[in-house]
């Protein structure tokens, strides 16, 4: 789905367990991330507690999967983001494809 379609949706349903934002429009990606954050974590002042970000160049797949499978202590939901993930996806493609087939339960 295109970013503008996603942003125009009025749904409050939780998104799919895995989402990918790509392209050169950083503003659209930031808006989509804000919307995903709202859908997954809510919009209250404590919503950011469930948000975890990793730099794509430095993170290992094991660390991301561990974070995805960890139950939040202070938040009922979690959102894990790998930023600038081109290298990460290239390096861990097989593991990511396997994860997408059976993602952690929500």
C-alpha cells in the first residue's frame, strides 16, 4: 500500500505484525511511523514506552527478535523499528523471511 493511502485510512485496527517503509520521501516515512505508533501503542503520554528503535547498520537479527518476543513491563504493546534497514535486510534476509512467515504473537 502506498504511504498516502495508509495515512488517509480512517481505521483504528491494529496493522499487520510486520510493516516495511521504503522510498526516498523521509517526510512520508516519518508520518507513517507516527501513524503506526498511534495504532500499535496508542496516543497517550506513555505510548513511547513501548517503542524500541535500532540502527540498521549496527543491529543483529537476534537482538531485534529478542525485543519482538519480550513482554513489555510498562506497556501492553511493543513496536520495534529498524531504521535505515537496507544493510540489515541484505544481511539477514533469510531470517527475516522466516520471521515474517511466523511472527511473534501480538
